[in-house]
C-alpha cells in the first residue's frame, strides 16, 4: 500500500475519532444518512430552515386566463422558499368544471429553483388539492400537499403540510 493511501486512512481514523461528530446535533429523524450529509452541506444550512411543517399560501389569479401557460402569483407564504411574487404556472387549459393540470412553482429572481406539482380543482365547488413532489435547486426535496380553497374575488389559499426531506 502506498504512503499516500496509508495517510488517507490515518486521516479518516483520526477524523472519525475526534469527538466532533458526537458533539454536533443530528438531523430531526436522527438517521445515519442525514448525519453523513450534514458535514458536506454544513450544519448551519440544514438548521437554517425548517424541514417540515404546516403550509399556508395565498395567491391571486388576476392574470390567469384558464389557458395553458396561464399563471397565478403568490401574495403570501409562511415558508421562505415560496417567495411572494412566485408564479404558479398551469401546464394545460382548464375544463368547463374542472382544472386538472400539472403545475410549476417558479420563484422570482435568477437561479434554477422550480417545484413540480399537480393541481386538481372542482370549479363548481371551488375546492381542490395541490401537491408538489420535488423540483430543482432549493426545491429538490420539496414535498407538499395542500387543500385549495377560494377566499374572495380572484384570491385563493393553500393549506396543508410540507417537507424538505428525501425520505418523504
């Protein structure tokens, strides 16, 4: 075995026995895989935003045309990843009584941060469900399921649960 390989093994052993891991907090679920990811991502980043919780979003659909590519704009959100000004873009046109389409959630500003989801809304009762499962950038592990309800005029709400976990 080369001296380089032996040096790497020695560093791994010394680093593994340093006691630093024992003093650092673990992930909310305490899983070994989450603890292994912590050094690569950085503890402060993982602790800087909640991994799961209640989702409360309001959006206004004054620009929504019921055609493919139409969108609504987020006007309020209780999680920082879904920024005010984000667009919810509808992939297909609405039917006469049902909107059943894939959606993308696209926050304002530069970057590759898009969430992918699906929305089904009964246009007669104004009740529906919006779900998200993954995306890009800050939405890579994003999952959400929220009931859709009409507030007033062209304003709607999402109320449900979200997580940013690869284990959901």
